[in-house]
C-alpha cells in the first residue's frame, strides 16, 4: 500500500473489470519520486474514456486515508 500523497502515474494496461460491473481495471506505473517504477492495479469508475483510450495515458493518483483516486491528465 502506498502512503497518502500524490503520485504521477502512467497507464500500462486497461481492461474491463469483470468483478466490478461498470469499472475498468487499470495497471499503473509510478513515474517519479521514491516509488518510481512500482506498479499497482486498481478498479476505476467514471473516467469518461474507454480502456483502449486509457492505454499510455499519464495520470495522477491521489491516496487519501489509504483510499486511491485516479484522474487522467489531459
């Protein structure tokens, strides 16, 4: 688990999350800082992009109270 904070990430893979209807499973790599190169997976909702459009996109991961939140950097 990551410490609370803000992380620059890159979407390595995205696919429908079959365990959470309406969610997309994302594999993210942290691209800067102490955790650079670490990968993590999470389920995301309401991204307004499909999984193919998310591939290779930069984003921001915010962990607050141990709960991650991902947004795509446009």
